[in-house]
C-alpha cells in the first residue's frame, strides 16, 4: 500500500483498487428533478448560511448549506421533520439566551 492510500474507516478501497462499480458519491452529481420553492441567505459573522426549500419526486426538503470562505457543508432535512427541527432550534435559542456565557472557564459577570 502506498502511504497516501490508507484504508478508509468507511470501508472504501483506494481509487486504484476499486471494482467496476461506480461509487454513488464520486464524480459530478447527476441532473435531478428538483424544484426550488424558496431560498433565504443569512450572514452570521464569517459564515453564510443558505436555506433552500426544494421539492423532488420523493418529496419536499430543506437544504441548509454553510459556506465559510468557499468551503461548503450541507445538511438536508425532510419536510416531514421541519416542525420537530423548529421546536428543537427554538429550545436551543431559549437555552442560549438564558444560560450565562462562560469566559475563560468562569461565568460572565463573575
């Protein structure tokens, strides 16, 4: 094994050892029948969050993309889970507002 061809913890083989099967996440994304219903962009400090409500033949979903200096990470939440997601997010906002900020191991105001 060449030093830069370490086995993946996800069970994938190095590229020169792959069989004729195509890995579903490699290469360009295939065209999909997705309709964009709404997009909102939020800038928070140095991060940009893009929230896009989409629909495809399997249903509706919210795609949340975080862009930090050109590096993007995305999560997808099925529309069936948006109410639960909203509830947990609202609870996190309340907890953040009610919990004193810890600075250098001490609570704020000490």
